[in-house]
C-alpha cells in the first residue's frame, strides 16, 4: 500500500505537535524527519533531541533521513531518540554494508539513499539486505525544490529488479512531490512518498495529505 510521508522540514517548528496531530488525524501513518549537518548538505536542520520530543507526542512511524557525513557514528543516538526507520546516504558511507547492518542490529528498518547523480548500480551489493531504498528526486538539502523527472527511471529499475530478483525492499522517493506528480511516482513503483511543501506548505495540511494519498493510491489501482 502506498504511503504519504509528510516531511516536517516544511512545518511550523513553533507549533510542531499541532502540525503532526493534523496529519495524523488525516490518516497518515508515517512521518519523514530530515537530519542535515551543514557538511554532507549545505543546510542544517535538527538532531536527536527534536526527534525525541516528536516521539513523545506521536505514535506515528518516524522515518529518519540522515543527510550527514559518517552517519554510522550517530545511528545508536537516532535509534534511541525514537526512529523506526533510518536511511543513510550511499555517498556518505565508506562502509555502507556495515552502516545498514548497524541500523538493523538496533531493531530498526534500514534504508540506503541515493542522490540524483548516483546510479542504482551503486547499491548492487546491498539490495538484498536493505529494508528500503530512498531515491532522491532533488539534490538533498532543501525543501521546495523542483522534481527531477529522470530519477523516475531509477524507481522503475528498482521496481523491476525486486520483482525479477526476489528482493523485498520498499522504494521511497523524496523531493518535489505534489498532487501533479504523485500518481506518476506511485505508478513507477514507489511505496513511500515523501511530501514536505505540498503538505505543510499548504493552508490545510490534513486535506493536502489526504489528497496526495488518494491520488497515489488511485494511480496504483490502474497499474497494469
Ligand atoms: C530534501 C529533504 C526532503 C524535503 C522534501 O533534502 O530530504 O525530505 O523535506 O521537501 P519537498 O517535498 O518540499 O521537496
Ligand atoms: Zn528527506
């Protein structure tokens, strides 16, 4: 089943619990949390203390996207803070296999993320162990950027390979998703669709999340 994951990067941080409660009431079951260190990406966001506070105010699945250098150093901290799934960037890991296993060893779902310029082939050796693959559809660092259409080819490749080769990973997409392209990404094979500005940037985030979910689910129903 396709899920919409609102990214709190676009939310009003001064009233975060209200923002989260609104999308939760709309039927969302997962939240996407963007951690940025000002080194792997040019922006700085938040770390474990904020995630711990969010954990205390919601039972939603917390999907933590680490856009940081040497993420393995912090996996235990993010797991303890309350993450349910954690993704690390292939480009940031000298030892990707080890980082993914560290995440699984602390009982969390492990994801490998790839930037728009990184091919799926860079994940060949870990596809059989990952719980999910995160395809970045913008260059990471900022919300509100324009979707890069050619990244959909990687989603289709990942979808084809999991069917042909028997892998069980989910496919997540992140960046520039809105009501106009949510159907396309769902049809291409995405299971988890991240949406920041097109949820929390809208006047009514709950209605926006519901609309995105309906659009994505309807698109998969007509998948042939
Ligand atoms: C970008 C982040 C995204 C971001 C998406 O670096 O990883 O998760 O919050 O924001 P939108 O949906 O506005 O592109
Ligand atoms: Zn993200």
